[in-house]
């Protein structure tokens, strides 16, 4: 049986009267890559900051690596690595000096420090660039250096807050290769992202909306929300007009545009073949599996509507 | 300890890498102050005056009254000996003293010229020059009056002024500026740089990264401030040494005392910077706070440029909470006068009070932020 690296119960944080995180409950297993999805202001960063012991929860509990964060925030810090949403290394210092600084902060002795430095430089592909200023590095390299500095002390749990923001697609893919390798070696990773395609790398996902946990599970599990509502993709040269036309169709629950196509979510128990046949000529339509974007939009929409859908 | 070292080393590297800013911050103002220092001239009033009247005649009383009624002098003490004057000047209780010799009245009546002495504390060259100007004008007026009263003789006697300037006989204002300059530079390196460097870390997000590490607040604060302490202390010592070499600044007191006064002042300033950094979220706010809380008071309210004794009472009251005020008293006592420690021990203890108070304030705010 695998252990839970992170256990969160009814975690809540208020800023004045505003509830940024509202009774969030979830677990992350050891060695799992757990993704946090959510639009801006959903409360992703606030949750992570509470888990790292940087912010006190208003109520609820969180255990990270077996330590109660609310009780002993300092003990948690030695067990976690954290990479913030903003690039947060010293741009005026060289790569080497940044690594040396963070080794010192985590109290690594000289020998361990040297070994870890070599490991991190190799992992991040920064060998030979030790004396470059961190501020002069291109985005992708900075990201890898930041990751390197976050894992110098070999933390079993890693929190990554939008690690790939503003990084080119190739670097993003390389970055995810690193993350997957780390998870394979037993490191637990909690990562937030805006890129839905990146969510495919996560073993399980949580969708946060307005401080609440709106859905949780693996991608397959999340797709279950569409279990009895088929989705039909219709191609068109004018998707917006088509979307408006379809929205009034009696069998259609809702529509959304995906590039040059429209996804129409059909009402429960609708016969897909009859629906497609009824669309008429000139339109290419086929049933599709729900994409993560369909899922995300649907979950957020349901979380927003005041009364739960029947 | 390893963690404190890591923070300190990193901070020192950042300071050194930023040395152009450091140079601009330190030397441009110093240069301009030296330049303008000679040109500064102010209307000075209410100069505290001690009088040693050894004649005790109506003529001598008339002379004293002329000084007091001029509005430029406030009679704060009647004294009976030169050593008493020296003591009062060391304590900064008086800035000038009038010594009227025995036999003034008798000599005048028998038609002889007499000299009265005016002793001026020269450590502020601007004030000293002005004081001398006032004194000679007053003495000349009195002399003329006496001659009219006693008129009719062939050659009526005159009252002459015999000026004596203590501590800085050549009235070199550079010398007077040096202690103020040290205060000013300590303020920049200690208050402004500390506050800015911490707030910059908040702005850039490096602060958050550091807070994620298992590092006590104390380690962070110590590692962060010690480099600025070293830089401030070093620049102060450099200024003293350079002034000794270039402007002939006397170092009359002990180096140990100088370092003690400097350290106390710098610790207070560092604590102020720390406190500002707990309030401000942007470098701009931090800079403005530093300007208002430390920078301007050091320039305007410490007695550096404007003598405290000639300030309106309300403003003078404010100067009591300006640490630079006490720092300047101590520094002038040590460097320019070589006065005994008892004369500035009060100033030093006020610096201790300020440093302790500011440190507690900063520590309190830090610990509250820590558990946000
Ligand atoms: N210190 C604070 N004081 C007041 N409000 C805050 C504070 N920190 C965050 N908030 C608010 O809490 C809400 C959630 O913020 P949070 O940063 O957790 O969102 P997020 O999901 O990380 O968003 P993003 O994708 O933009 O990073 C926001 O509305 C934010 O304005
Ligand atoms: Mg965020």
C-alpha cells in the first residue's frame, strides 16, 4: 500500500472577508504527479503557500510528509522543495553563486553541497555555464536552474507553482521529462498549470474554482462527467455562427468553439446518430471523446451555477 | 551558522556587484556637501551664551544687557571661572562666552581702552563666524554709546573685542561637516540600502523563495544586516581617515570611543531600515519612508546644517527623537574636541535607547509577518 505524501482536510484561508481557499480536501500519494488546474485567482498559489508553511490556514489541516503544517511549519520546510510562479533566483548572481546560496540556506555541508551542485548542473544542462549571471539565461534554462535550486536538499515533496509560465514549448517538454523522471524516483510532485495539455502529464488532477475544489481524479475519471452526455464535433468555416445556430437546437445543452470546430454537448440520452443525420448537408460531424478542455469548462460552469444541475 | 554565512556572503556579493550604485550613493552627495558646505550661511539666533563678569559694575552690566537685548544671544549661565566655560562648551550648553575683565569700569573712567573677550565654539564654522560678527557689532555700539556719555574729552576710551575661537581656530567648516557627513552616509548605507535590499527581495519574489527554506528569522536578519554594518562602518572610518589626511581633521579623542559611537548609531540605523522593510511593499515606498524618517531629519534636524539652538521651540522638541542629533554631539566631542567621555555619555546612552527601541519594533513586526 502506498502512503499519502500530502493530506489536506477542509483547508480554508480567508483574507479579511474574502475566502481565497474554501474547505479544500484531497490526498496526494507518494511518487504521484498531482496537477492543480484553475483560472486566475482560483486559489492555487494560496493553497500551495499554506502547504509550504508560508501562510497560516484559517481553518482545516494539512499534513505534508507526515508533518502537520499548521503545528510545525519549520519542520515541513526541510522536507519540501518549492518553485514559485515568478522566477525567484538572484539575477545579479551567477548560476554557481545561486546554487551555493541555496545549499547554504538548507544547511548542506561542503561535500554534499559539491555533489548536489554537480548533479543539478548536469540535470539542468547548465554545465560549463557556472559563471553566467542567472539574469542572462533564456527562459527555459532559468526554469531548470530554479528547479535545480529547489531540489538541492533532495526533498521528497516538490511544489511547483506554474513552473512553465512563459517558456517555449520545447523547453516545456524537456522540463516535464525532468519532472516525470523525478516522480519515477519516488518524489511527490504537486504542480499548478494553466496549460491544459500539460495536465496530460499528471497522474491525477484537481480543478479549483473560486477557492473550491470543483472536481478531482485522473483524466479518465474526470471525463466521467460526460458519461451520459455525448459530444459531437462539427467542422465549419464560420464556427461562431455555427455555434450560435447550434445553441438553439433542442437536443444541444451547450456549445463551445475549438479552433475551426464547434463542440456541441448533447442533452442526456440523445441519439447521436439521429442528431448528426438531422444536421443537414455540408457539415462534417462526428462524435468525439471529451477533451480536457471540455471537462474543465463543464466543471467550472457547474461550480459557478448557483443550483446544482439535476 | 552556515545559513547565516550563506545569507551574508550572498548579500555582500550583491553589494559589490552593485558598486556603481554604491559609489554614486556615497560619493556624489559627499562631494556636493563639501562643495556647498563653504557656501552655507544662515541667520543664527538664540545662541546660548555664558557670561563671566568679573567687573560687576553698571558699565559691565550694560554690556551684558546689550548682548541679550540684541536677540542673538540667550544668557544661559553666569560663570566664575574659565574652566567652567570649558565644561559648558564641552557639554554643548553654551556656544559662546563673554568674559569681562576686572577693572573695566575703572579703566574706562580713567580714559584707558579696555578689551573684553568673546569665546566662540568653533566646531561649527558657520555659526562661529556669524557669532563673531554679531559680537563685534554689539561691542562697537556699546563702545560708541559710552563715549558719547562720557563725551567732551580729547580721546575717549574704547571698548575692544578680543575674539577667541575654541576647538577649530581657523574656522574650517569642512571639519564641522565631517561628523555630519558620517551621519549622512551611515544613514544611506544602513537605512536606505537595508530597507531597499529587503523590499527588493519582496518585489522580485526571492524573499518568498528564501522563506520557503528552513531559516530562522534571526539568521536571516543577521546575515542580511551584518554586511551593511561592515560597509557603513568602513565608509565612516574612511571618511575620518581621509579628512585627517586632506583637511587636517584632528582626531583628539580615542578611536575606541569613535567606533563605539559609530556602531551604536549604525545599529539603530539598520534597525530603522529593517522596520521600514516590514512596512513597505515597494522600493519606492521604502525609499520615501527612509527619506522622511531618517534622511531628512539627519540633514535638517540634527544640527548638521541648521544649529539646533536657533530652531523654533516646536521643531527643537522634534530633534530630541532624531538619533543623528546625539550622534553628532558624541562625534564632535570625540573627534573635534577630545572631550572627556562624561560630556557625551548622555548622547551615547540615547543612541543605545534608540537602537534598542527600533530593534524591538522591527523584531515585533517581523515576527508578526512570519505567522501571516
Ligand atoms: N495576501 C493576500 N491578501 C489578500 N488577498 C489575497 C492575498 N493573496 C491572494 N489573495 C487573493 O486570493 C485569491 C486567490 O489567489 P491565488 O494567488 O491563490 O490564485 P491563483 O489560483 O494562484 O491564481 P493565478 O493563476 O493568477 O496564479 C485572489 O483573488 C487573490 O487576489
Ligand atoms: Mg498563482
